[in-house]
């Protein structure tokens, strides 16, 4: 989401109070906020996005990436471990454009990088979205530049560094 300057903290707080939004973070990059929406049906997700998120006056624009199946590469147990490890201070989302029909190959390669805590093939402007974590930003930078961006079949990527809440 892109929002009015200075409204990020208020919007993140509001988003985190909405049923179906499991996490929201301020980011550095093209977008101001990234949120994860979970619902039992596609209609449920669509309703949260169109009837709630897009009606918040301070939000100027949104981009939605809909998850595909990740072929079991990131199992629920892995995600539980990732949530426990979610205390790493350096975190980012990386949105990836892949070569045509190579998104699952990229996903398989990402599953071998320990700092990639979650990844999914998505439908929308990008092909793959992954969340990475490390103990410090210099390590995160190395993972992105020397690990992820060097994988076969990646054409471009966009990194959204998650920023910690500020007073």
C-alpha cells in the first residue's frame, strides 16, 4: 500500500486490528506498508481488501498479490519455525519477476536458502514473493544480492525492507 505521508503508524495499527489481517509492516521502498491477508475463501480476501483496506482514507493505492500453491516447499512446520524466528531485526519482502513458466523453479531454489522464511508463487504484477530474515541488515543485503538475485530464471526483483515501529 502507498499512503499519505506520516499516516503509516496509524494505518498499521488499524490494519492489525482487522480480522483476517495477520501481519502489517511499514516498509522502505516503492510501497509504504505490506500486509498479509488470510481468509477461508477468495471472496473473504476480496471483501477485506475492497470493503475495508481500500476504504481507509489515508491509503492512496494498493497492489494485491494472490498466493498460488507453493508445492509444499514451505511446510506449515517451517512457517511455525519462521514465526518463532521472526524476532530477527533485519527483515524484508522480495518481489520477483521470473522468466516465463519458471516461477516454481525459482521457488524451489528459494526453499534452500535458510534466511527465506516464506515464499509463494503469486498472481499479479510479480511472480514470486518471499520473506527473508537475518540478524542484521548487512547479512540481509548479502542474501539478496549474492543469493536471491543470482538465482537462475530471475529477471528482476524489488526489495521492501521492513522497518521497525517508531515512536
